[in-house]
């Protein structure tokens, strides 16, 4: 037997023994010998044969440009200890160690090749990234299955490290990013792994276009792209959410995240016009390999992840990923979190023109509140305290005259009770104070503004406090199932069917801790905190339930006429979603009586209104308050369908590519009451042209729609005279133009663009009409809504990846927001420019829209000398100041921040097992602020074994 596994690489398009062309264009970045030889075989069309043992630990040199196969191999294998020979009989390239004469004669080689091949590697999955082949594989030789690539599969031959050159999100058919008239950013799995960004929030740290409220509760508005909410998809299907609450998505099976910016209405018509993010999962790679990674870190962080791949035979491959994680409380004393996750995927290729992929995953999670928006409630405007304790002459005069008070002493007493009633949460009192100041001065102060909070006034810990009690949790289970079928019956005809089912079963229990308005103790500490603000949506997994089911069918036909390539695509999607919400009734009489450490005794709800944080007692239990079983509150089923038709043309030897598409979107159920605004047609246009080699200009425009399903008046007091009407749908548009580069054979790749996006017809509450309607003052609630708001976002966006050689790579991205504003809103009274609504909507930018946001990410691999097998990487993240929420009472701005992340890894062998040791430090400078609620410096250590 031959020592080691014999590996044969082949490219079906050239046949087993086709002669090589005189020259070929090679794009071979430096990599492990196994990977580089596979790519050489793909790009040259030659068969390559080598024993796997001689390639272990060998890294090749980069080769780019026009070369003969012989010169390319010589350059690639220089100083590696490997050399190449070509069989004169059948043209097979034989790789051997340079200092060892080849023991294999041509005649013997042919027999070995047919009898002793342990692993046969065939050009396979579109997103495959080669990994080490199990040398102990005992697969028996089988007849090779030639895979015919379809329009729905992309090749990764130009991908290297952080550089990704293909996208399936932007077209559904898998396209070269450099040929698409859109700005497309791919956050690679390599980058996520290097910087240990294994959560959805952390992953977007390295995209300048996306801003994330990393430690806020998992709701829909946490992710923001170019000024608007970021729609997120999972393998091209909308993520299931239950009333804006989404699961904490685990990235242990995520291969990469594709952020397609700007005009994407052709495939994502019911979304915002700024773009989408799509999470692509890892697929089997037809290899035998297993890895085990163990990680420990700050805040009692522990994680284990196992990734096993098995080549079942030449027609099927399996991949199983399992992980578990626990994390203790963060810097702000948030609650511990934990999860268990498992994902399995199977690829079956019964014959060359058919591929079937099945995937399933299961997440069981428990999430405490590491922080959240409610911490903002501690940023009370200090002017309130000043006006309360020392009201101005203007304020005293107003209250004397308005309420017929006898003198200033009576006015002071009235103000004290009005703006700071005993044992009441601060929020309503602050709103009353702000409204009064609007009437007095013509300008309403914001109840919450930027300031340093002295947390020792609220917390015995002194410098931190959780805004929710330890009883606040959310989580549950999230199963996902998918099946994709790719069929290429003809060389130029491809068909794709994709079915995806996702569920979210979540409990949601929230108890907010907020300041009271009953003053402070002699030492400056708050007298009490209010913890009666509860949201109990059941204690079971099904308190928030969502089930979504999507079916997609796509067809692509390609032809070439007169030197011009044409591709016609058509598709259909049917999406169904059921959401359900339950609640649990509370009876505060069950609380009985309670005496705090300060000696004060309370009963019923007063126990929760007057919680003493310095008594040493925990927050009183809320679970004993549940007075009955969880009951159904409301729910509903929504269905929609969409159809698309697209044309792509490639002209002048692929130097000009054009796109045109149309999407027909229909809400099947429910339809807006009394209206017919349940369908919408949108159009997409785009063109990209190479002006000089490696540089292309592009432009695109697209439309989108957001169905409101909203009527003009709601509530029990609605009358026929209110003339209830369905409100029109929001209509969105976006355009973008800029420059793309693939300079020097993809050494420098990326995009520089200008974008302009608008949302028109945004629905909002008609606050003025609602508050002035006499029915509301009499206790009969009615709410009025109006649409017509215009939101605009425009700016400059760039994303560049530089890979000059196999040792170094860098990513630079930058976003300059030129405008992120509400241009018009009919719900705001233009005659009161001093009101909170007016100031917030017309005087402040849209939230999470810093004027400047930038990332620089670098990595260097040492391949010789004392530091051989060491890799180091660093990331610098910067954002200028930005408003953190669009909510009206808050004028809070996250300060400008510069943060740095760092990692170092070392590859070695332990008992012949490839092992990687790694140290990660995130937020190296230990930056913290009380607005984004981060944990400061976090350190992780990990070890990874590859079998």
C-alpha cells in the first residue's frame, strides 16, 4: 500500500486527459498545499495527483496572471520542498517531495490511481472552502460523479480569506460581485472566526454601513443600515419574529453574511430601500474532517463547538455542527445567558445534473437582560430638578395665574406635587414638566438628555445597575428546516426550489427598574425605585409564538447571440407567517405586606412602587403574582406572494453588464379593510461597465413597498362619522452609483458609491388629533393615524479589501452619512416648533446614523522564521457621535468612540493533531459608556483541534 492517502484532483469540463492550453489565467493566492493544488487543477484543467502526507503543513506561493501550467506550478511550489512532474502517458501532474525521487513509474501510477484512491475531490459546492482531508479515510473507490454547475451556484475560486467575490443574495442565481450594479459587502466567516464575533450583534461591528444596539433587547430596530431598519434574511428567507422580538441568532453554522446595499427591490420588494443582510449557512464540502474548539473568557464565558464533516460516498456528504455556551453577568450586572445549538446539513447528488441540500437546526436559549434601552431612563434632565427646587419667576407667575394660586409659596407647593408626586415613576412626571415648560417658554425640554449618571445614587454596587430585574428573561426554542433542489436539465437551463420553515417559541418576562420622584436620602441616594412596570407574556415557551413557511421557485435560462450573453430569470415566492401572543394576569394583592431594611412597610402594589435598592433585599418576586393560567391575547395569519422577472445582459466581452427586473408583490391575507391596496409592482434597473482594466462604473435604481395594513382610526369609541379609511402603502425608492475595482487580478477589490434612499408615505400616529379629541378626555379611547411622512437617507459608502500576498490582508470600510432625516411628517404640528415632536423629528437625525463610521481590519500570517505558523490580526473601529433612538422624550447621543480588537494565534501539532491556540482581546482600550451599555474590555482564550 502507498503511505498516505492519494488525492486526485480533476476538472470535469476538461475531461480526464484533456491537454492543457498553452497558457491560462491563474488566480492562486498563497494557501495550504491542498487548497492551492485543488485551485490549480480547477483553473488549468489538468489532473493532479499527490500523497496527502507530503502536503501537510506546506504553504504555497501566490501566482497571478497569464502563465503556462508548468511555470505556474514552479512559481507556486518554489521553496516549499515540493516539485511537479507530468506523466507522458496520460498527462497527469504528479506532486512529490523535491528531495525524494519518485518511486512511481507511469505504468504503476495508472494502476494505483484506479485502485488506491482514498478520497476523490471533485469541484463541488458553490461556497466550499477547502479543508484538510482525513488521512485515515477508508472510502472505497467509486465511479466519479461529475457535477454540472448551474446558474444558481457560484464558484469560490477567487475567494481568499476576507476577500469574497461572489454573492447569492443580490440575484438568487449566484453572481460575481464585480459584475453586479450594486454595493455588496461580504463579512466572511474567516473574519468572524478570527475576531470571535459569534453573535449577530458582534458580527456587524466590522461593517461601517450597519449600526447595532449590541446590548439592547432583541427587537427589530436593533439593526440599522444607512439610516433605516435593516431587514435580515436567513438563506434568502425572512427571519421569523414574534411581534418584533427575534431570537438571538447563533452564528456557529454561519459561513458568511452578505450585506447587499441600496436598490434590492427586485427580490426583496416588501422592505426598506436601503438594503438587506442575508446569513449564509455552512454546507458539507465532500471531505472527512472534524474540529473541536474550546473557548473561555471574561464574565465567566465558556463555549464549546464541534464541526464534523463526512463524505458518505461520491454522491453524498454530511455536516453536523453542535455548540453550547454560557455567559455570566456583564459589566452592568445583567443576567446570565446560555444556549445549546445543533445544525445538520446533507448534500446528495444522485447524478450530475441534480443536487439536493437538506438542513435543520435547533436552538435552545435563555437570555437575561445584559442591558437595554431602559437604562436611558436614568439620564434625567437636570433642569427638571433645578426647576423643581428653585422655580424661576416666570414659572411661578405662570402657575399663579393659570391655577389661581394665592402666592409664590402656594405655587411652589403646587409645582412640587405636580412635577414630583410621591412614589411615582419619574417618566410621567417628567413629561408633565416638559409640557408645562412648552406652555411657559415656547420650547419643551427633553425629559432625558446626555449627562454623566452617578450610578451610586441608584445601586449599592456604585458604578453599575441593571435596568431590569434578575427576573427579566426572554428566550425559548427556534427550530429551522430547509430543503433546496438544484436541477440543470440542460446546459443553459437551471431550476431551483427552496423550502424553509422557521419557528420562534419565546417567553418574554420583563420587569423594568426605574427611578421614583420622591427625592433622595441625606447621603444623596435615591429613596426608592419603582419596579411595578411589568411585561408578563406568559412563563411558557409559547408566550410569543411565530411560525413562518416560505417556498421559492426560480428558473434561469442563458443563451448567447451575436457575441452577447443573455440571462433571463423568473421566480415565485409564497410566504406565510403566523404570530401569537399570550399574557399572564397579575394580582398585586397576592404580594401581601413587606418590610424593607429601612423599616418601611408596604402592601400590595406599593411594595413594587417603593423598592429599596440599599436594603440588601432582592427585588420582590413577581412569579407569585400570576393569578391564572397564561391566556391567548391575540394572533394572526399573514400570507403574501411575489413574482419576479429579470433580464441580465453581458456585452462587449463581458465589459458591460446590464440588469432590468420587475417584481409583483401581493398581500394574500389579510387585506386592508375596505381597500384594494394589497398589490404593488416595483421596478429595478442597473448597469456596470469596465472603463479601464480592473475598474468599473455602476449605477442602479430600485423601488420597494411596505404594506401598512393600517386604517385611519382605531379604538372602541370609533363612530361612523370618523370615516375610517385604509391608509396607503409606503412607497420607497433608492438609487446608487459609484466605482468598483478588481485591480491587479483582485489584489484590490471593493466598491465606492453614493447612495440616496427615501421612504415616502410613512405611517405615524396623529398625536395632535388623538390628544385633542374630546372622546379621549372622557375615557373613550380612539387613536388616529396618518401617512405621508418622508424619510431620507443619503451618503457615501466604501468597502475595500486588499490582499497583496499570502501573508497580509486588510479590509477598509467607511460610511459618511450626508443626510439621515425626516423631511416631512403630517402628524407634527408645524405651528409648535418648540414641541418635542417637532424638535425630535425635524431637529435631530435618524437614530443610529453617525456622520462617520469606519473600520480597518488587518491580518498577517508568518510563514517563515521564528514566528512561523503565527497569525496576528487587529481591527480599529470608529464612529462619530449619533442619536441612539428615535423615541420622542430622549435626546441621548452616543459619544464618538474608537475601539480596537486584537488576536494572535499559533498553529502547531499535538500528538500529530493539528492544533491552533488563540488569544482574543475585544475592546482593547476598555472603552465604556452608559448609552450603548457595553462591557468594556473582554478577553478570550481558545484552543482548536482538527482531526
